[in-house]
């Protein structure tokens, strides 16, 4: 071998070992780091994050007006009081998360710019081997871990979902997805069409309406919204009484959760009454002459898709002021100057914003393998929406559709810490879930019941997701009020847990 060949040979990647490897430094991953630090002192762990900073959604999404669509008393962590307005901006949420990291010295555990490419389980070693790429240098990094904690969220950060419409190649204007918002986008005085009617559209439209020539929300079908004051009267009263912020956070959190549970139950038990109430809130802003039936009356019952809170009814105020309008129709094709609708109307647009949702990723789009065999999660059955049959030493954080994501992230953190302690007590190196004898003939179903909840991003990815069983243990219940009692009570020596 020549000297030049020797010099050209790449150095083997150095391997670092940790007890736990956390994937992602968003709301779930930062929470996982906190709970490991406080509940499992002495446990070695690392958090790998593909982005250049913490925050996940709140870091990647830069479109105007970006804010939460659920209240921060429940979206915030249970262990750190939220003291701002219930609906917060991305900047405020990032500041809050940064305080959690600084106050608990979590930064030393986080490696930014580490994109995970593969994760391989070895039964011989009872460990995961994770191959990652440094996004700044292209260098390969290798880690091994006894336990893998998947906190990467549920959608692909790199690109949003934009359907392919006929004629898009002919359109002379600019097409923008909010997830890839150009910071130099000039919409001042221009005609803007926003395709979509979800939380993103409801956030973006009032943020740009004052500067645009006009902004139109183009929707195929209406969405439910909850307009209201961006304030919490109970929290304000308790602050007037000089109650400690820790108490205020817990009291207000419980009150909001109770109200949400009642609202969710009513949406199933008396959907028509809930529908009337929601539409009545919109009518209070838009007036009796506005065509609520066409533009804001969905064809599905409330809570079959997520309902965004609209602080101070800002999108409705923009519509009433004539700065924004709503068109309910389907797209026939793009034209050189805008969008031709199936009704024959053409919407002129200098800029088209496709607020059409996102692409799910299943466990971070990482190539998984078990003992050398590629793993398809669609071949597994989920245990309570957090573990999977045949997949050892791994837990996935997936939050609630009808409540704040962080509520479940906190509950699952407790579960992981308890499970790790139990494995240590038993001297076990491996744990996985398995169907019990009484489950062998159980009917297997899609991961979520589309009659219960059916947003487009979920329906598009259903074939990639694990199966659910017909029994409660093999489903993601989506019910915080059940899980807050059920998860801590799980018998870790139950027959569904297999240790070795």
C-alpha cells in the first residue's frame, strides 16, 4: 500500500456510549433531558438534534405571526410556570425553553447539527448503534446507547406538503410554503392567496393582512375555530391576589384541562350544540349578514380535526375590516396570473402561499434495523402509542391531538424513568412489548380510527404507521384524563413486558 493510499483512508468514526440517547431537542427532547437529570441522576445521556438550535417547530417555522394554537399553561412544562399570555409567539416559547435548558444545565448534553441516518439494534450487545452526520462538516459520528428515546416530533422539518395542481409551471408569481418561508419575501401591497384553512392560515393571514394589497383565504372546505381573548381571567385574578406563580401555573393548568375534557366530551355527546356555540362565536365577529354557512360551517362534527384557538378573533377582525376575504371552492388549475377555480372564477395572485399542511415522518425518517433486518414500523403493533412489538429498548413520544403535546411528553418521561429504574432493579438489559396469549386473535386496525380523528397529514401516512389492537393497551387513547392515572399505574411486570 502506498503512502498516498494510507493518507486517503478515512479515519474510523469514534464511538461514544450512553445509557440513553434522546432524538431531538424540541419540546419533548428538552423535557426528556430535564426528567433524566432530575429523576435519574447518574444516568449518562445525550440529545442529538439535526438543527442548529433547540426548539423544533418553533425554530424552523419563521413565517409571520407564528404562534401556538394551544394555551401555554398546558403546552408549557408542568415543572416550570408559564407567566405570559396563554397563546404565545414562537419567540416567547423559545425564550421559555432556553430558560429550562439554562436553569437545569442541559446544554452540555445537547449536540446540535447531528442528523441521525440509521439506528441498528444488536441482541448480542443489547444496545443500539446510531450513525449520525455532522451537518456542518459532513463527518460521520457513531454512538451506542442502551435505550433510545424518540422525541423527534411527527413531521418532516425539511419540507412541507404542497399538492401538485395542474398549471403550476405556468404561474408567473411566487409559490411559498410557510414551512420554508423566505425571510426576504416582499408581500407589501400585493395580492396574496393563502391556500388552506387550518391553524397556519389563521395565524399567517392576520399577520400580513395590513401590509398586503389584499389577502384571500382559499379553502376547499371550512374549519372550526375558537375565537377568544388572549388572556386567562383566573390567572389574572390569582396574580392580583399575589399567589405564587407555581401555584397559579398548577391551578390554571388544572382548570384548563377540566374545561377541555368537558368540551371534548360534549363534542361527542352533543355535537350539534357545540357546533352552534362555535359558529356563534364566529358570527359575533363577522355579523349576521356574513355567509357563515358557506365559509365557516364544516361538514364534520367538532373535534374530528384539531380546532385552533384564534386570539382576540384576529382573522375575523381582518375579514370584517375588508383586508382579508374567504373563498370556499376547489382548484381547477393555476394560471399565469393566479388560480382558476372549479366554479369558473379566477383569483388573481402575485403570491400564493400553500398552507396545506406537512409530511409526517415515522420516527424521524431514520433507517431502523433489528439484528441486521430492516424494520418497518407498519409491521408492528403499538403499545399505548409509545412502544412497539418486537422493538427493544425504544420509546416514541407522540402527544395528544385534542390537548397539548407536552402533557403526554411529561407523562411518558415519568414512564421512561420508571422503566429504566425497573430494568436496573431486575438486572435486565433488554425490554420489549409483546402480544399476550389472550391477544393473539385480537383484530388489528389502523393506528388511529379515522371516524375519531382524520386530518390529511395522518391519513396520507397511515400505511407507514404501526397497527393498533382492538384492546385499550394496544391503542393510543388520546385521552389525557385517562392516561394521567393509567400510565403511572402500568404494571411493569405484566405479561406484555418481556425482559432479558
